[in-house]
C-alpha cells in the first residue's frame, strides 16, 4: 500500500466519482481505477459499490476512509517538518484550490514560487470550496485557496485577493433586451449553475438573496461540476449564469457571450489553514510571495 494509493482512494471517496477524482489529482482516469483495483485486490476487500455509472463507499470503505485520512495527514506533517529542517532545499507543499482559483488565478503564483524554490515540490488538488476546506481539515493539504466563506472553528481564514462575478448570456437571450434586469426578469429565465458547495454558486445565491430573490425560486436548467461545462452550456443557449470575470473574459471578447448589466458584489478569495497543525516555512513563503505580487 502506497501513499499515492491512499490519496487516490480518499479523492474518489470524497467525490464518489472516479473522473472528478482524476481531474482533482491531475491523473488519467485509468490510473485512478488501477489504484483502487490494486488496493481491493491486494487486501481482498471491496471498498466501493459500482452502481451503474456511480460509485459509493461500502461499509468497509467507510471505515478505511478515516484511517486513510489520518495516515495522509501524518505523512504530510512529517514532510513539512523535514522540509523545514532541510532549509527548504527539498520537500513537498500540498495545497488545494477551488476550480476558479486553480485554473485562472493561482498558476502564475505557483510558477513564481517554483522559480524561487525549485527544490520544493508543489502538489495541487482541485475541487470546489467545500472540498478544499475539507482537505485542510483532514490534513491532506496545508493550505486551501477558496472563493466562499467557510464557517469552521478549526480553520483560520484570511483574505488573499478580490474577484468580480459577471452575469452572462448567449447573444439573443431574452435578458439581452433588459437595460437593467429586475427581480421578475431574473426569476423568469433558466439558469446554468455550478454544483452546491461551489464558491461561485454560494456568492451568486447570497447576492440574489440580498435582492429579495429566494434561490429556490430560480429555474435551474442545468447544474454542472465545472466552470468549463457551465461556460459551454451558456454559449450553447441553455440559460444564464454567473461566473468569474477571469473565466468569461475570453468569451466576452470574442462575443460568444454577452455581459448583462447587473451589479454583483465583489467577492474575496481566501486562504485557509488549520489552526492547530504545523505551519511550514514553505507555506509561509508561498503566501508572502502571493501578497507581494502586483
């Protein structure tokens, strides 16, 4: 049994989806399936039920999940101590980020960190805001960069950047005729939204709630697990959506999408750390670099 197999098992168990786990770990789906099969074969125990195209933990898998998380947390803590003892000449920094941040905001900072500390390996996992927070809570990541507010007394949260959300539609959508859409306009159209737990969706729902629109009153035509899927569906005319300016910028410039003049509050990207776990010099160095960036 290897740590990589444990990481793969935990990722699949938390998402109950092999493809999403593979995307979060930056692995091909076949590698994820092979790791799960190897664990089950080597120890003669079934960890997951395969139900149609879905996957669910067995009772044995649920018991094993807690132990796997604990082992990964201890391994991560040990790596952090060794990295600090080596003067950051070697080691691994495990971080987690929500999809918008991982795809559009974080990469340039990781490149800069790599240039400054070439001997530190960065391990990035990708999920929604809730999944990123859980990685820090479980100890499989030291830092998480998220878009939404997290109410957890075990986690320290600090602002790290600002982001702007934009309401977008395909050309010819009914909202394109609205100079300034009101509550009835927003409630009358179909929406394409990210899944519950996504920071983007939480920010949008908080904004419309402040306007007196209950999120449950919206007609959600599609609920999709990635920004790219939402973007493609909106371009295809499936409905309206709200996404980060960084996500929709290229589509607005090519006029594949149209921005609706609807004021949405600026949201804050936040970094999460566990209050009681070891704080590595590598994590501090990454945060210092990000805060110093223009």
